[in-house]
């Protein structure tokens, strides 16, 4: 099985879609370099924390983004 077939069968596309739904305050994508795949999350609005998270583990990304304070509401 090729690397890309493994990525598709591992559910990485489903994980990515779920992460995007769970954390709308962040732009989230997957970067692949060689045979290494990493998830990258970058805040959409100033004041949101953390600014950037890079990890290969969706659970670690959820934990890092879940520890952030609420985004500013503008009121």
C-alpha cells in the first residue's frame, strides 16, 4: 500500500473535516513533506490563542486548541 493510500484509509480526511468543524476560529490543514504528515492550525483572529499549532496527532491538536480562551465577541 502506498503512503497516500495509507493516509486516505487512516481517516485523515475525516479527522481534518472534524477538526475544522470543532475549531472554526482556526485555519486547519495538513502538510506532507516526504513521508511525514503534519496538521497545522493557525488562528483566524487576533487575540485568539494559541497562534499556531503543528502536530502529527489529531488528539494533541484538539488538546492544544481546546485550552484556548474564548474568541473575542466584539461587545
